[in-house]
């Protein structure tokens, strides 16, 4: 861009100097004044070109143009024991391999998210969560769109990974049809907990998803399938939520104030009043149960994927959710993803929007969604699946994102609506 701007500046310089009306003026101005004027011309052209380029919010980790027919999905984020950051995303779309054997990419940052470098590509990983445990890095999720559940381990920060070829090396569930998103892996009662859905019968999207929970003792070898406990998988009912129940999916393992592990799920609805569903998990991890009368709560952004985490400092629950502003309220809240908000709750039941963090006025081709985030001292760090302008026509649509972006939201506990983006 600089070279193009400089070329235009030189052309303007020649035109300026050769113009007869300017000959006498230049003699009066002298050489120093001429240099000043030409520098101003060059600067104005440079900033004009810069202004034409879209400014993507955050730090761009990875990018896929819409013309590639491969889109960026499933952001996940982890902090290594040495403080470095690791991020991941998978590929989906018409020219991806999501339905046969999906591909995920791993990125590393040694400067707290200011810059990123791709360090590995994994064959057979989709909708997967990065997390650290006992000094190692893990990746847990299906091998494809509605696939088997696999877990991989890396002891070098994500460059090399184990190969989950059997039940002793990371193949946790081999009967297929599993669904999830990059959702939290939490530790409680000396076990790790991670929510998962199973599609049964294996037809359509969403309506046949059954909610369940995986767990494993913290001291066990996570790659051995026999060490894991799986709850029953609960089907949903289209009559629930007053008949407005399209699906539940992408559940979060969360510890309640009473010390109970629950699965909090996104609820696909037509009504603009978004909801989340709370499924209760028994202490041994074997039984999932749900009360449709009391199990739905009002949840801003509940029709899209969200990640809930407990802040040990404030004892409050926080999430980054793609909410729907009043001016965009419609009968398809799951399709509105142009505003990312910081929301919080003292009890998991009552949620309030604290601050609008990212926003674009267009809802058709802009989205801030599927955000995975972590606490980093007084800040929240986040990886976002971002649909945004790119100078090449932008994203295919709000859903089919063209960017993976990194964000730092400083002093998040003190943010208010007055701190919101325009």
C-alpha cells in the first residue's frame, strides 16, 4: 500500500511542478516549502488508501476469504504453563472436509496475543476444546461433523500431538454422531467435566440432539477411554418452552453456587426472548436430569453458542454472548450475531448485560460469535469467530466467518454500559 501511495504522490508531484500556474509560486516558496507541500500530498494519499481498508476488530490470528468456500469455525483458547497462549479453529464449508475427516489448526503466541504463528494442523478434529491439565495441552472433540469423540495430548505446547487410534490412545467414544462446541472443561470433586451432545436418531440438525456429560478422574490417564464416565444422553421435546423448542446444544459444564455440576445449553428458539436450559448432573457423573417447568432461564444471547466461566475473585459467573439489540429483535435470534456483550450473573439464574464489547450495524454479513475466553488477571482474553469486511466482498454471511480474531478486554470487572462500543 505504501508503494502505491508513493507512486501516486510522485505523479502528483510532477503534475504540481509542471503546472504553469505553479511555476512562479514555487520560485517564491523555495525548496523547503516545496518539500513540505509534497510531504503533505503524500501523507494525504496514504491515509486515503488506509481509510479504504477495513479495520478488523482485534488481532487477526487466521483468515479465509469467502471465495475459498472454507470458513473459520470453533475458536478455542488456552494458556500454557509458561504463560504463552495457544488458539485453535476448525474448517467448515462446501470445500472443507468437515463431513469426512475435519481439519483443525493450532496457533501460538509468545507475546500475550499481540502476534500469532501457526504451529500445527490436525487431521481429524472438529468442534474441539483446548485445555491444559497437569502441565500438558489437550484437544477434545469429535473427529468430524457428527463423529467419534477423540482426545489428543501435546507436551510441547501444541506442535506435536498424540494419535487417537484406539481406546488406549484417545478414542473415547467410537459409536459416532457426537456434537459439541469448544466449551469449558472444569475441575470439581477431583474430576474433569465436559458437556457433549449425541445425535440419536442420526437425522437432521439439532432436533435429535441429546444432552450429556463426560467426566474423568483428575489423576487418570485422559487418553484411556475406560477412565471416562459418560452420563445418559437426554432427548429434548418440541413441546417444551411453550412449544418454542427447536433444539438444545453446545452445553457448558458449570459448577453451581451449591456445588453441583450442571450442563447449561444453548436453546434454539423462534421467540426473540432468548433462553438457556439447565440440565442437572449427578455427583457420580452417570445421570443427567431435566425439569422442563423450571429448567429454562432468560439468557441474553442464549440462541447462540456461549462459554460460561466462574470468576473466583468476584464469585460471579461471566460470559461473552452474541446478544440481540432491540432494533434487531426478530423471530430468529440465532441468526443475529453482530453484537458481542459481556454478561454476568451472581447465581447462574439471573443474567444482566454489563457492556457491549463488539458491534457492527449490519446483521447480514457481520458476526462476532462462538467466542472462547479465559481470565487473565484483571482481563478477559478471547478468541472469536468473526465475519467481517476484508476488502474482497467480506464474509459469505454472518455465520460463515472469514476471520479468527484475538481480543483483550481489560479490567472487565469494572466495565459498564457506559464503556460500550458505539
